[in-house]
């Protein structure tokens, strides 16, 4: 008789998995938040089979990759490339964000644009999730599901899920 696959779920939520960034949420074509910042915290839940040694796999690769992604976003103003209401261009040595008739000028070294529709915890969690599941380090590890959560403050977060099923 075949033994059922032993499955486990681990959560990785280390203090070092964070980034500080400025952003503004765009609500519609005329309304947005003022530019402000957060200390965002990232966590990840992985479901995978347990092997004969009693572990899923060496999940330090996940911690390392999330820290790397956080470092790329840290201390930047993050702007969404895919917003229907915000246009971005480089002009006169600045990154220019145009919203509702206003031009906001940023030094390129202070800005990071991401392929997201808005700078919300929902979109940040999807961004991190996409980066993780595209990473070669996760192939062949038997991962059945991943949930990535990004929090802008305690009790305020967004999550994105990926599953084989």
C-alpha cells in the first residue's frame, strides 16, 4: 500500500525581510494619496512535501531571495508602470510622473518603477510572488503552494497566492 505524501507548511517571517519605501496609492483618475512612506514587512508561507530527513527543503533560499528583492526596493520611491492614470517618462535628467495634470519630478537614483498597476500591498505581494515562482531556485523542490504577504503596518497587509492545483 502506498503511503500518503507527508505535507508541511512553513512560514518565513524574518525581521530582515523588509523594505522602506515612499509611495502613493492612486484611487481613480483624479484622486491619489500624498507621497508618504512605510516600513514594509514581507512574509511567505510555503506548502511542500516532507522528505525522509524530516524537512521540506533548505528554505534559506527563500529568505535569501526575499531579502534580495527587499534590498532592491529599499529606500526608493516606488512608481507603478502599469497604472491607467499615471504616465512615466525620463526628461531633463528626471523621472517625471504625470497624474491629473501634475508633473512630479524625481531623481532617477531615488525612484524604482515596477510592472504593477498601483503601489499597494496587494500589488507588492503579487510582485514578490511572481519573482519567487519565476526563480530557478524553486524548480524541482515539490512546492505545492506559496502565499506572500506584504504589510505596510501591523494589521494592514495584502497577500498573493500561487498553487499547483
